[in-house]
C-alpha cells in the first residue's frame, strides 16, 4: 500500500454499549490502520459520556490511535487527544476560532459540519488539523455521496489541511481514496456489518489498496 494512502478515522456507533465497546474496538483496531477514533457521545449525560471515553482510552493508547471528542467539556479528561468541532449551528468560523484558541497547540482540532465551500475555506484559515466532509447529522442524515466525493476532490487538489471524508458504505471507500482523502471516516459501515467490525475493516483496507489512482496523484 502506498505510504500516502488514507488512514482510517472511526466514529463510535450511536448510543454505544460501554460493555460491548472494548471487544468491538479491539477487533476493528487489529484489522486495520485506525488513526483516529471519534467518541461522538451526542446527547448522553455527562457521566455516561465520560464512561465511554474511559472505555476507549486504554485501547486507543494500545493501538496508537488518537482519541477525539465532540464535547469540549470532555477534552480535559486524561487520554483525550483532540476536539472535533461541528458547525451545525451555522457559526463554524466562531466555533473553530474559539476551539483553536482554547485547545491548540496541546490538542488536535478538527472542523466538520461544513455546509459550503465557503465554510470549509473559513475553517481552513485557522490552525486546524483537518476538515471533515459528509459526516452524519445528529438525526442520521448523510448528504448524497456525490457531494462528499466532489468536495473531497476539490479540497485535496487545492488545500494543504488534511481532509477526512466520510464513507457511508464500504463500496464508497475506493472513490474517496481516488478523490484524494487523507483519512476515510466510517461509522455504520463498520459497526452494522453482520460479519463484525474486523471483516468490515479488512474490506475497507482492501478497497483502499485497490483504489484507482489518478494521474499525478499517489505513487
């Protein structure tokens, strides 16, 4: 696999079971190159969210996977490596600016919820570590894949800030790899696979390895 092939960015399943989570994470992390794990604890009570982070922490440390959180209030917990900022409230520039001031350089700061090219470029003007395109909304909505692919290719061609592209299904991993994503984000495609996360991740790694490479892109 080329050295600049995309790495994996896993998003926890919605409403994760803390008792089942260690086994699921271990299977996924042993099956592929998982660079980041996003503990998207959504609207869970603070105590439950902290428990989820505590469950993820030792596994992330063992597999050298960055542990990211959506809730800035969890960033103070031991073992948390970064904060994932979503602009769904419509004020992405202010949210990113505040997060960069508060958490950089000690923590990773990523920007998501980028509804337009303008939003993405505005976020990219700050000292962020990645932009994400196509991630699921809180209600589960995912934008059409063609939009995710197009936005990824546009960003990869012009900008230096790494791009995380969300793949709703495994069959969409190869097109996002070809488009130039630095990281492939996955959630339901891994956790809802009836074969288990290890088999899903193995298929993802194969898709990345076999993805068509455009002229002038990855060697």
